[in-house]
């Protein structure tokens, strides 16, 4: 039974790490999206002014 418990704990640890990695990737993508949206708004304003 302890082997099963250890295997489940390892599996759980891997899942937690994967979730943390995905959260970090999501945060980075969100940051990039915000930068791109700011650039888009700047370009739209420049087009309106020109």
C-alpha cells in the first residue's frame, strides 16, 4: 500500500508542477497580450491623427 501511496504522491507532485508551469505560461502570454494591445491602440491613434 505504501508503494501505491508513494506513486500517487509522485503523480500529484508532477501534476502540481505542470499546473504551476501552465500558470506561468498563461501569465507570460497575458503580459504579451497587454503589450500588443497597447501597441495596437498607439497605432490606431497614429492612424486617426494622420
